[in-house]
C-alpha cells in the first residue's frame, strides 16, 4: 500500500534477488505514489542498495516484477535497460565527470534535445539548485555540498519518472548534511518528483520520508509514516533500530502491568499472568539521585543540551534516560527511576508488537 491518493508511480511485486546462497532481497512488494518520498532505511548489508539497483536496472531480480508509471521495466519476460527507464540516479560519491564543467555535467543526459533547449534546461536546473553562477567551474573547484547539488541537477535534468538516491549525504560533514537534507526535501517537494531514497541514517529517514520502509536481512520489517515506525514499531528490530531503545519485562494483570519500575495501569487484551516486554525510550524515563535507589548510573553520554544516562537496574537490564544538561550525575550515583511516558507503551511478545488494548490513562507517572 502507499500513503497518498495519488497514482502509483513505482510498484515492486514480490521481488527477490539472490547471490549464490545469499538472499539479498527477499520477496519484497512496495508501492510508491506520484510525488512521494519513500525512504528505505536499514543497516549495512540489509539489501537496500541492491533494491535500488534493481529499480534502476543496474541489476536484475531473480523473481517478481517492477513497474514504473504502470509500465513493466523488469520481470514477466521483460527487461528495460537503465537508460530507457526514465530514472534519475544520485550516488554517494556524486559520480561527476571531472574533465567536464558543471554545465556540461548537467547537460550529459540531454543529447536528444536541440542545443538551445539543452542550454535552457541546464540553466533551469542550476538555478533550481542555486549554482547557476558556477556553471563554468569544474567539479574539483566545488565543495562537497555543491557537487551533490550538481549531481541532483544532472539527475533531474531529463525529467525522470523516478529519482533514486543512494546514501547521497553520507560523505558530507554533519552541519552540511543537515542543511542539504532540508534544502533537497524542499526542492523535491516543490517539483513533485517521486523519490526512492536509500540511507542507513535513522534521523535522515525520519526527517525526509513521507513514508519509511525499514529493511533487515533482505526483507521489509515495516512500512509507515516516520511517526508510525518510531512510535508504533511492529518488531523488536524496528524498535531497536531507532536508537537508545530498552525493554523491561511486564507481568499482565487485570488492572495493568507489573514491572520492575512500578505498576503501569495500561491494560492489554491478554490473559492475566502473561509476560510481555515493554519498550521504553529515554524520554519516557526520569532519574533522580537517591541514596536508597536500587538503580545506578552506569555511564554518562554528554550531548550538549542533554545528557544521556545509561542506568543499570537490579534485574541486570539497562535503560536510558535523557535529561537536561543541568542535571549532572556521576557514574555510580544511586538513583530513583520514574517512568513518565505520558502515552501507552508498545508491548511485545515473541519480538512482535501486540495490541495495547484501550487505556484510560493519559499521563503515566510511576516511580521506582
């Protein structure tokens, strides 16, 4: 399924790619709507770049089919080569031609147009990425961010049906990466181009995607809006992928959940006595120094405006608490832990999320 009511621009149906005994892409079905930005996110080796290469036509799947604008480009006995798929490609290393000016790089895929049309299109694209004044420079004369914008202009110049981006910001420094994300998101939305974006960066996925597909070991674990995959993870893997995740055990009762951090009046549609694992994130927990506390600070991670405290519980489990930088606790400090999520927490059985049922509680606040 896709998020938008717009027509489907890209459709993958049961796509599988094997390399010997390794299944790089395993039976994946996805739809991307016209103008949508779909971000494929996952750890190194999960198959996300292979998936992009299959869409681009740089590789061929063993099973399944791929459609672009309702035209089969691969599968069902059909294979359309990359140059005829109407896709734009932007890679991590920019892949600009070093011996060509910026203008000639952008013009590279426009050979079918008349000379005057090529010039007009090149300058439209360079204007769009705010680099028209650098048209006669060469790639080595540009910064990393400028080269990335040229690569984007070149990919968009032929007016592709689909734009494919493979880790486009990973070679940029942190400050520039943030600026480029915001700039390119505005640009892509402004021209309504369908975008298939691959990254390993969780923050990038949540910032850029209209929807996010979380990939693991060749499969899609969950597809949803950034808010859905973060706040309602379907599996352990998805929950853990988005950073500083911890789980505490819960014992189901008719009134709620008994946990080592206290009682949680969150009812589940499970029989009393069932055991679940409860997802807790750093913003769900607050810690206070307490000589009689049964937990202690194991590690401190200074993050500027905040401190990330790793807290060891009596059970041996580790949790995390995000606190303002004004709260300074040394490792070894005994603490009291308060569970203050303000929302129902996601519970898991057999590493998959279960229905939380209906809870009347709007502000959980329990101390241990």
